[in-house]
């Protein structure tokens, strides 16, 4: 999504192909990006969104779509659910030469994983591996580690909530507006039982949450079971939304000064911008409060500094000022929306016909090296695993690291 404005500015005038849920969410993402990076003029924003929406081609999952069909080449794509955020997809690209009258087996199948979701992500079904890939371009964000189990992370989230109740403090959760926030709300609805207010202080996150509610058809079976029980996973009674900037400042002041425990979810996820910064400035110096990280903190961000130095009561610089960290700092790794090492390996192992070549992208060098080793180890099958009548799957001929 993030590159679309740059492509348009560079002269791209083709279609924007995406899944049906992404077609609903994409204008929200790009409107926010346009306002932040280009202009807040309403007429310009509306013109930009009209241009975006006129080019969107929304594809159903699991159906082939022909991009090119000439005597020399046929290129088809198919979107499959990736389980990362609502609407995410991995892409199968099938390339053949119709003029040669070759069979379907003679085509080349390239699979681009995009961002793959964790197998236990709330709300969304886990991604299923494709039947076949000749070449696989695979993400490696968490290629060097495995996440906590869903049960473990829920236990740790509940422990943080209990401490907030005991200390009359606030649990600050920096989170990105789409995906992570909705997963957290889903978990909190189950854990809280109306004990604690949840403050969603992000207009953009509120818009995405409303869109998620509209797209219930794409939720997983567990979420639908909750709905049938009359529960409201993303609209429970103790969920409060903060829209205007004035309301935001009042909420920061109220929670910092009062002894009322609460949970605040605000962006940005790495604490380098957004409304979470004001909460941190007001509360980092008070040991009653908790900062709970639920996602990856990139090196050089305030989030990484708080994560690294907070447990030793160090400091962080926010907007050029130094703030001592006395609040409790915790990290729950299991809430990452990206698949971990085992999930990525399972994605490859689950293919009936495995790739001859794997290219690892979207990860730190260490993560790519570790995933490369794990894939090589996992994809070497011994002869006793080959069943009669079936061709043996062979390990990839080449697993390479690509930036």
C-alpha cells in the first residue's frame, strides 16, 4: 500500500489490484498518508481518492485473474488469504506460453508471500500454503525467532491488566492503527469482563475498527462463534474512542493525574509519532503505569530505546527532551502480525510441490540467515518419508538472501 502514492506520482496509470477487503481499507490508508505527506485540502484529498477508487480492481480470494493473454504469454494471478491483516494476500503468479501448446505442468508458478500472518492471529484464519511454487519469494521478518503461544500472551496481558487495577495506573499500548489494534480489542473483550475502560485514542484506528466490523464475513470461525453468542468483540461497552485533539489532551491529563486505572491503545506502534507520545511524556516517570509493547520495535526508534533501557530505569528522548523511565516496561512478542520462524517453515513444508528456488526478503540480515538455515534443515526429506506412488519432494536448489 505504502508505495502507491509514489507510483502514481511517477506516472503509473494502471489498475490497482487487491483483495475485496483491501478495496474497503485501502482508501482509508491512502487518505491518511495523503493528509500527512502532501495536503489536507479537502478538494485535493477527494480528487485523489476518486482517482484511487476508480482504479481499484477488487478480486475474490482463490480465483484466477488473467493479466496478460497473448499468443506468446499468458500471465494469471490468484490471491490467497495471508492472515496478516484483514485483506492481506499472498500472490500466485502463473506464467505459460500458450503458443507452445504446453500442458499446465509446463507453466512456471511464482509465489510472493507478502506479509504472512501468525497461525494464531485473532479474527483471521491462518494462511494455508499453496499447492505449488516453482519460485518462492518469502518474507523473513521473524525468521530468527518464534512467538509466544496465544495462551501465554493472553496470560501476560491479563497480568498487566491486574497490575494496573492494583496500582491504579494506566497500561499504555503503542500499536499501529490497522491489524494489531483490532486483535488487541478482540482479546481485551474476552479478558476484561467490564472491569476496566479501554481507551482507543486514534481517529484512524477507530475508522479501521469500524471497517473491520463491516467486514465480518472475512472473520474466522472463532470470531463468528462469539458473534452468535451475542458478544461484540470490536464494540464492547467499556470501549471508549477519543477523536479530537482537545479530547486527547484532556484524556492524557485525566489519566496522568487521577488514580483511575485504564488501558490506552494509541499510535504509533514504535512511539516515533502520534498520540502515544503525549501519554509517554506524561506517564513514563510514574511507576504506577505500564508500557506494554506488542510489536517489533525497530532500531533507532523511541520504542526500541524504551524497550531496551526502561527495565533499568534509563531514559528516552521524545521531541528533543529527555524523559526518565520509571514506568514498568514489558514486551509480549506473540502479538506480532507476522509469522514466526516455525510458521514460515511450515508454509514451505505444507506445499505439495515445493519450490526449486527460495528468495528471502523483508527481514534483518540475521533473520534471513537464520531462516535460510531452518529451511535447509526442514526441507531435506529422508527416503523413508516418501510414500509409494508419489514423487519425492526435493529440497530447494537455491535459497538466497535478497534485499
